[in-house]
């Protein structure tokens, strides 16, 4: 390896060693290995095996190191030919399944020089270069006369100084030791030294120069790079799959949202249709309920109109009431109706016209209808044998009928109209003869009325003005009745047929 690259790599390793990452990865690796079965854990631990060579005078002792545990593995006599020594060492090495087993030459502890130094912490990045400069001051050798290596033992309490163990060996002695090895074992990975006695542990240093170390291809590096590349590919595939799944989920969610929006719009349309249908169905009832009560209006009119006033027409439409009738003094009706709780802003329409037949003033008044939904007070029933009070406001014959919305069959007003249509039947006295048929031009003789019957209306003469119809029975509209004017005097007394 290039010395420049080696120095940079060593510097990177030194900086990495300062961080807590090595300790974390070591702890993490041990925890992961502990989770494996015993057989797999043994396979993983065998990868860290090394063959330690101990040179003796007559033989070479081969130690097998496995997880910092050294056991004697074999012995190679030195009196054998070099080819036999190489073959024996190759046999011992091939007996180990790990092809990456390392070969380390261990020097006895008494043949190396060891010294502990205290250096500034800043020297840790360039420790080997600093030791080269300090070698002649700290040892009796120069840097080019020895092979040396060092390891950091720790820092002092202040953290400013660095404790370093320096181990060195003269080059001549190490070269002599390397020349005694068989040719098959000359390719060494490191030169280390025993801590005390052989087999009791080594210092874990490397006195062998970088240019003389065995060039081994690290099989784990391509495997690790391949695993890293595979992990990245799987990561990108996983991310792409996650994005695809999210897009599919978003599309499905959008479809659900669109479906929900469509259903919501349909529900809103149905709700609007239902609301419109309910509003249309309740329009008339709401209008009737919110509008003024017709009975209350009639009760208010019957209370306020004078006794000499009667109505020929009463029409209520679009919140406006039209009153048409006759009164002694029609101009005073504006003030009376102005105080009404059911009408507002009454005003005369057209001119007041006198009626020579009734000697009254014909009027037409319009007013705005207000809400007066108060139930009228019902007048007490009138006795049958008492005289029926004339109804104020009964229409004259030939006038338009009064429009009262909401009137039902069986109301007093309709009963009065039914009573009006009835004609009295003449009753003959005992002994009387049957009346003869009337002659052409004679006036019909009215029948004799019974007690309690209403008199039949007189037949009008040609050229006479229309006479108001017979008065209707009193109708319980309010506490005050509306009376029509008295009918004009009859021209001729009715004659009875028979003598």
C-alpha cells in the first residue's frame, strides 16, 4: 500500500477511535452475536482466528488464537528440510476452515524494549510521526535502526495528556528472526510480542513494516460492499413501493371523497326538493295562519260600524279589504275604521253618491288588513219566540254577494241564505173555498203568514227600483249585529182567496 495512503488511513482510524462509534458498534455486534444460536455464534467467532508462531531453538510452536484464547495447535521441527516445514505448516493452516486466517510471529517478551510515554493529546493524530521525532530522546536508538509500534493506553484525569505504550525491536534482530521461518510461513501479517510467557496473551501490536506485510485480499470487503449496495437498492425499492402504495391510497381516498361528495350533493338536492315540497305544501296553511282571521275582522267591523250602516260587498284580497255599502254619513266611517285594530289607512274610493231610494249615501272604502287574530266574542243565542234583529250589512237585491274566505257549510250565514230561499205557503181557513186561478195581469195574492214566519216580499211594479231582499235571521258574528234598513211600505195588502 502507498505510504501516503497508509498514513491517511491510520489517521482516519485514529480519529474514528476517538469517537464513541467503535465502542457502540462493538457493543452492538456483541449483542447481535449473543442473539444467534450457539452453532452460528461459533461460526462467527471462528472468523477471528489467527496462527501464532513461536520460534524456539529446535522447533516452531504453532498456537491457534480464537477470541483472545491461545491453544497449542502444532509443532514443526526445525531440523526438517524447508520443503517439509512448509508442507507441515500448510497442512496445519488448511485444517482451519477460515481462508482468511492471519499468521503472526510472536517475539518473546524479553527480546523487545517497552516504555510508557506521556504525550500531549494533540499528538494522537500523528502519533507515529511524533514518536519518530522523539525516538532518539526517549530511547538509545534512532528511528531508522528499529522497528516500533505503539498503542494508546488512555488519557489522564485532566484529559490533556495521552498515555502511550511504545514497543520497539532492533531491525537486525527482527530480520534474523524472519530469516529463520520456513518459506511457506514467511508471508506474515504481523509481528507481535508476548505479554509475559508464550500462550499467555500478546500485546496486539505490529512491529512489521507496512511494506513487508502480506498482501491479502479481504474477502469481507466485497461482500460488505455488495450487501451495502443491496441494502441501498432495497431501500430505494421500498421507498418507491411506499410511494406507490401511498399514491394508490390517495387515489382510493379521492375516489371515496368524490363518491361521498356526489352522495352529499344528491342528498342536498333531495333535501332541497323535500324542503321546497314542504314549503309548497305549507304555503297555503302558512298564509292562512299568518294572515288576519276573517272572523275577527267581521267581529271588528260589526262593532265599529253604526246601526244605520250596512255593507253590500266585502272583499279581502292581497292584504287589502274593500268595503262597499250604504250609510247615513259615509264620511264618518273613515275615522271609525281608522281606529280599528284590523284595518289601517282606510280611504274612500271615488265619490260618495246619495241613494234617493234609501235616503243614504253609497260608499266604497279600501283599507290595509292588519293581523288581528283574536277570537271574537260569541253573542248569546236569541230566543226563538223573540223578534229577530235585522242584520246590518245584508246585501240588497241584485248586489254582489259578500266574499268571506274560509266559510264552511252549516255556518250561520249560509243558513240565513237557505232560509231566504224558502217561500211561505198560504194556509186557508176552514170553510174557505179554493182560490181560483189568477187571471192575466192580476197580482199574485200572498198566502197568510203563520205566526213566526217571515212576510213574503212584495212583487215590484214595472219601473220601480230594486227593493232590498227580506231580512235574514240574526247571525252571531260578534257582540253587535248588523241590521239592514227597513223594507219600503207595500203597495197593496195581500188578498186571500175564498170567502
